[in-house]
DNA sequence: CACCACGTATGATGCAAGTCATACCTAATT
DNA sequence: AATTAGGTATGACTTGCATCATACGTGGTG
C-alpha cells in the first residue's frame, strides 16, 4: 500500500466540524500565499490537548504535514496529494459555508 | 432553514464504509438507467436491523429517498440535490476504489 | 537561570455510533 | 388462514471518539 490517500480516512477526519474548519481555512488560502500556518493561529474552542488530537487525526489521514519547532509547530495542507487522489474534495470544502462556532 | 444538504451531515454519513459503498454503487449507475434500487439488493454483511439503521442515516442526511412497499422497499439517490449543494461529491465516490468487504 | 508559551503524552470520562436479538408489521404465496 | 420474506422499532451491548486534566518536554525571554 503506497502513500495514496484513503477516502474513508479522509472523510472520517473531515466529518468533524473543527477538523473540517481547519482544512477549509487552509484550502481557502490563495494559491500564491505562504501555505504553512502556525498551529496556534487556529482559534478553536477546545484545550490544547484536544487541538493536538485533531492535528494528529488530520496528519494520519494524510491531509496535512506538520513541522515541529520544539516549542511551536505549523501545518501545511497537502494540496497536491489531495487533488491527485481525491479530486474535488478541496473544492467542496472551500465552497461550503463557514461553520458557526 | 431550507432543504439544502449539509456538508457535515453528508460527510458523517459517508464516513462509514457500508454507507459509502451504498452511495458509491448508486452513483455509478448509468445516468439513463433505472435509478431506484431495492434495499434488499445490497449485499451487506450485517443483519437487516442494521441495514435499516444505515438507510435511515443516509435518508436523514438527505442523500437518498426511500419508497416503502409494505414488504420490500427501495431507495433512490438524490442526484440533483447532491450535485446542487455538494458539487463534486458524487464524482469523488464514483472514482474511489471499491471497498474490500 | 527561572519563567512562560506552545505543544505532546497519558489516562479518565461521557457521549455517540455500529451492531445484534427480539418482537412486530405488511404483502405475497401456498 | 397459515406461512414466509422484507423492513421497522426498541432495547442492550460494545466500541470508538471528543474532550479534559495533569504532567512533561522544548525553546525563547526577562
């Protein structure tokens, strides 16, 4: 089994409102912008332990990569891989209305 | 709020392998074919009570309609509504490799 | 160096979800 | 009318998931 993305894992990850919001935010970044974004810059109504959990789920689904700075860390959307294996998924998330939190 | 499909509900419904398989089968039907399909014609490795449960989840997510015959019942994919509110979703499911069961 | 901010690891908890057994309903068949 | 087959309703059980508290690690900053 290669490194191709699994639809089931992706949909399971994106079924959660918070995780879907994270990916939608990244997907809405302009294509010419800096793609990496600090984990702390996401305003999520949960404790940091729970944030860690959600980023892990997204990482294990292959939707993001995460870079560690010791303190601080940042994530990047795996745009190319997602478009290759799950074409249309990002467009779907981008088009969806922003979540009311 | 109207009858427009909710992305979260749709992804939650489709995160399950069995339910995703059902929708994928329907999505792969040729566009000119009979769209309705008997519930019993789906070969799912669960009891009929569990089948009822899964069809209900799909119905409540707005992905299918269900017609009752007293005995027997059949479901139809809500193609138009899905394409209108969640464009690209069916293509994603159609393209995905068939599930190993 | 002490401190603080950001993140991770682990364990506990509460709730949602998938599954089944059982009982029941409806329509077709014998 | 009794039987059978496809679905549904309900309740129980089990597993998974989201969340938090707590403790710990890492690296800037005063």
